[in-house]
């Protein structure tokens, strides 16, 4: 197994963040797995006559364990720990967008074994919020939008087989689960400040950001969705004001004129992705000669014949099996977008067309391809009678500018000449061969953490770094274990930790001791006569039954 293991007890950034938020005096052991950014299939469908956008995927798996109070002593790595909570997050990165998808989350129901103080709130929500904030902070890039997405669906168990048989596991219904995830994502907006227009901005390490939360519940209208977010406690009534009923799919890197199938991400085990795949089967087969046909036929390229807009897509989602089986499901997003500069008058400064200098962005190429599909037929040929306007940002525009500079002898010609490669001269020095032992391993922790398509800082990597094959194998091993009772859960927890460690002699994991003083919720007791409930029958006398006559 190709992996890098951090020594046990080493303090990491994630451990320090969790220690500040967990209850004081309670010890947890965190197990964090991750994979390096690996090239994967594109998250969004490519535009017509365009290549799919280069996409990299990074997987994170967080497992939280606590002391069960039993010392088995079977091995040096087994200290009577039992897994209590797990969360899996997938990070998709492109040149124009970072998407963080919450894939799975589950608990075993053995949190009561940690003997938390009476009235202490459950730390599971705090762990999920801290881990997501930790991922977002490490993956957010300057000038690139970042989207957090998840699909809330209530089920008995996701990651811990047999945990449904544990009586201590608290299962939430469909409405309660959607509210729970809203409360998990809301702290991501807490550090923001209100700007003009009611938008919330978050100032991070690389400038100002606007943050906005969205929710979409198929089958519910806007009013019903907002009532779903309302909870009786006063501490969470703000959720109705901070969540927008709708979706941010039109605000991502794709152009607005793109077909709906190019605006919907395709996550694993997602009902939207399954519906998109079924709709793609209805696409008509169009030959290559379609580009020489009428403009009306070119506009239908890549468009579904039945569903022609995102509004119709969400209306059709209401009748899908996942959304119409009697349980509500929720699609939640949090979008982090770079704040646009404001002028002195308070309006947004917009650059004129053609003055942008970011020619390396793939989004510009997609917009050029979309505009090319909508051009008249005469513009599609170089020999057309209509004068063609070419942007300097497109490859053809740069070639034309280069050729023109050479002909007219402008100062740009000198710059083009400087870029020419000089003829090699001098002795030939052979290059030393790179052996397998000295070559850097693929996916090693020494890999550059920043690039054009992703951000991979060292402090935001897992304690164990696995390749994608070993990562999937470890997760499948977890799905074959048993967490039905405390004894089986303890043995399964130790087996999973040993499976990840493999043949390595060093232990892994990080012990985190909570530092936050949490006020316990006290239950009021009846102490005085005034606080006692009023009994309507307190002053009544029960009538004595008549005695039967003696015969």
C-alpha cells in the first residue's frame, strides 16, 4: 500500500481547530484519510463542439473515535476505542471552479459512551462544521469561485453496517435532517459582514468574498420551504433569512447560454446525475454536417428535446423516485464568490468587452465556443463576405495579430522574434537517467501544493495519504464490518484502524482534547407550590361507594 503516515500524537491544523470547538475535558481520536488530486472525469458536461474541462478530484474521509471504557489489549493500537462519527468529502477542482461535495455522513450511536456532561449539546454538528470550514479554507483560491454542495436524504445507515440495530442511535426524519444540515452549513456564513444590497461578504486571506446559501426541496414551493427551515428555538430563527430558496447553478463558471445539461454537476450517488444520464439518452444523433446547416439547428445542439430549461428540470425532479417516495430530500449549496470591486458611486465596475487579459482561463474558451455556435452561417467561413471580428483572447485572434505585426513591422514583431528558440551550440551533456528509486512517487506528499487547476496545501492533507485504489478498498472494508452492538463495534473499529495502517509499524491517529467551556442545558425542576401544575380535581372528594345490603 503506497501511503504516508503522520505519527500519532502530532498536532495538526485540523486537530487544533477541533480542540477549540469540542467540549472541555472530553478526548476524541481523529482519523483523517485523503488522496492527492487525481485527474478524473469532468464534473460538468462539455459544451457542444468543445472539450471537457480538465478536472481533478481529491477525497477526504474523517472518522471520529472515542474511549468506550473497555481495555481489550489485543494490540498496541487498540485502546478500547469505538468509532462514533464519519464524514466523507470530495473536492473537485478546475481552472475556474472548486466544488466541495459532502458525499456521506453517518454515526454509530455510541456517543453516550464518552460520558459527556449532562445537558451538553451533541458534538457531531460541531465536528461536521469544523471539518467543512477546514476544507473550504484550504481549497479556496484567489479569484476562483468555491461551491459547497450536499444532498440530504434520511436513511437508516450509510457508513456503519448494523448500526441501525443499536438502540442508542438517534435517527432524524427527513425534515429534521434537512434542518440539521442547514445548521451545519450556517456557521460558514458567520464570519461574514453585511455589504450593500444585503449580500454577505467574507474577508479571507486572499481578499473579499461574497457568501450565499441556497436550498432546493423538490415538491415544496417557496413558502413551504421557508416554513421547513423554521424551528421553535429562537437561536435558529435566523436560518429563514439567510437561506435563499433556489439554486446557484446559473452563477457558476458555465455561460448562461449553455444547454441545461452543461450546468448540472454529476456527483456520485446523486439523483440529479442519474436523471441527467437518462435525459442524455434522449439526445438526437446529429452528424458533423450540422454546423453547415441553419442557425436554428445549431442552437439545438446538446439540448434535451423534453426538458429545455433548469426550471423544467427541477419540476421533473419532483416526480423522480428519490423525491416522491413520501420523504422529503434537500439540495443545499453555499457559494463563495470573489467580491466584485465597487466604484465610488457604489456601482460595480464592469470592464468593456475585449479588455480582459486572462487568456489562460478555460471558461473564456467555453464562452467563445458557445458564441461561435450562435454566429450566422456567413461568419463560420473565413471567406465570408461579412467582416469577422476576432478577439485577441482566442487562439485564432492571437495568430492573426502575430502575422499582422510581422507584416507591418510594428514593435510587436520584436517581441515575437525574442520568443524564438535559439539554435543549440556547444558540447552535448547527457542527462542522467532517473531510476525508480530516486524518482518522486506519484501522489507523494512532496508534490507541489498549488497549480492552475487545484490547491493542495500540506496542512490540509490527511494523516494517511492513499492513492485512489487503496482509498476505495479501505472504504469498502468499512462497509463489511458490524456495528450492531458495543462489542462488535469495538472489534470492527480496531480492525478498520489496523487495515488502514497495513504493514506499517507506526500508529496513526491524533488524540484531541476539547477546550471549549460549554454551558450545559439545565432542566427546570418543580421546587415551590407556585410552580406546581394546577389540578382541577384537587378539591373534590371521592364519593364512598354504597355498601351492599345484607340479606
